[in-house]
């Protein structure tokens, strides 16, 4: 089987017959319209798209982004020997590094590579890995990060180790699996054990003063600066964030996907104090970014209300599951979310620094949390 590859620097440059051949666009995250929204709004990122071809028919796809990350963002929450920390900092000039991400840096989950059904998956994935290698030879960068793979894919993706990548676990996605009999939020809360039902109801009671509103495209435009500031609040509170999303992206997504892309704002005395965003992808609901005014969060339970509303939206859209994403795993588990393990792969561009980087990667420790079992 002879496979070739092509690299495109813009979504619009990819011929339509390649998308038709892949038959991947029913998944929103592999549609050119979705990818273009990020490309249009985030002009400081270099986007590239890899197509693997067999007889001029596309059999695999991957998207990459070249981003700049401050080294402190990476090392601040990783336990390591002080000597190793100094070596790593010196390796990256104690400043920032350029990282080539294969996968969508703005999404948590297996949304970066697509392998066509019926094709040999290992061979086509190896072809992607070879093309990434060709791509990073042409770029001024330090590291390559290939993300996020579920356990079922590891028999394919572990072949990256033969390319000298090291594997690492990252925080799990937290998934709520919705039961068909839950036709309302009350049905859901009635399925909870008493103390978890009280917790969910308390969040609604404390947040009663908030006025919630589903945003139109015009609303997103009107409140864009406020949304960006609230989103920045959550980024500043996060342990790690590779890249800040320009929320002009949301304007493009709302224009394209209408009701499937959801932005909900929360107002206190006519002041925007929080928001959630989500995408309905088939029968799955995926939480995207949120924003919170933390000065009002405790008093008005903004974050717990947002989590409750994700459940409400999931039920209203008749979704079978809600992906609440990473972080705050324990509180998400109190709503019934279960962890879904994700594995990433990383390497330094050059051989010798990569040998130093491997033990650094092995020292990455995922935060442990108590997994609650809230259902009766």
C-alpha cells in the first residue's frame, strides 16, 4: 500500500473531494466550517492540515497548530527534582517554547486525527506521524505534542514511541451518561442520592438572583469583550492552558451552527458575571469554555449553576452523554460524571534534549480526586 501526504495551510485550500472521500464531516469537529472558525479568529496561530492519500483519495486527516507557550505554564504544577527543573528551564532558555500540537489545542478529546473506516489504521496513522516529522523539520520549534487519545486507540497511537515520543496521561474528560428516562432536570435530580440532590438544588437556589439568557450571534458580538474577560478569569485560575482562544471564534461558530452551538450568559444586576458554551455534536453535548466572575461565584454559585445547566441542556437536546471536559473533576463527579482516560505523546525536536525531556514527562502527575457515586 503506497501512501502519500499533502499539507495545506488553510482549510479553504483542501479540495472538496478529499472531504467527500474521508466521509468525516458528519462529526462537526472534522468539518471544514468548524476548523475555519478557529483559523479565522486566531490569526496568531499557524494552522496546518495533513491529508494522507491513497490513489489520490484521502484516507486520513490531522490538524496541527504551532503555538508559543511560556515555560512556567508547563513546569509550575509538575513535581520534579530542582536540578531537573533547572535543566529543563535552561533547555528552553527560561522563556517560552514553540510547540507543534497535532490535535485541536482548543478541544479536550480525540478530535485531532481521523482515520477512514476500512483502511489499515496503523499504517495510515504512521503516515500521519511521518508527515508531522516532515512538517516540524520546516518549522522553528522546540517540541511536538500529539493529543488526546482514548484507551481504545492506544494500539494504534503507541506506534509513536518508535518515533521517540514519550507517552503521558493527562486529566481525564468527565462524562455524564444520560439515561433515556430522564425527560427533565427533576427526573435527573430524583435519580440522585439525597445529599447530591440537595447539593444540586442548593446551587439553583443560590443562583436564583442570576438572569440566564441564551445568546444569539448579535448577543455574542455585543458582549464579546465581557465574555473574553470572564474567560480570561478561568484561564488565570487554571493549572495549565496551552493557548488562549479569541472568542471571535464563537461569533463564527454561532453564525455557522446556529442552535447547535450554545452560549448562555448569566447576569447579575444587568452585569454579565458568567457564561457557558457548548456544542451539540450528533447525540453528544460537549462543554466548551466557560467564564466566571469569581468575586461573585461563592455568593451566587455561578459555577455550580453552570454545571446544572449543562445537564439541563443535555436533557433538552436529547443527548446521550455530556462531555464536561477536564479540570474540577471531583465536583463534576458529584453530578455523576465518570472519567475517560486520555493519553498524549510528546517529544523534543532534537535527539539529545529529547532524552532529557523523557524523565521530565514521566514526572508529570495527574491530580488525584475523589470519584463520587451520586446515583441511587
